[in-house]
C-alpha cells in the first residue's frame, strides 16, 4: 500500500512541476 502512495506522490509532484 505504501508503494502506491509513493507513486501517487511522485506523479502529483511531476504534474505540479510541469
């Protein structure tokens, strides 16, 4: 479950930076 949360966080950060 923790792995999924990390992936979601990374995706959100990338989208925000873009």
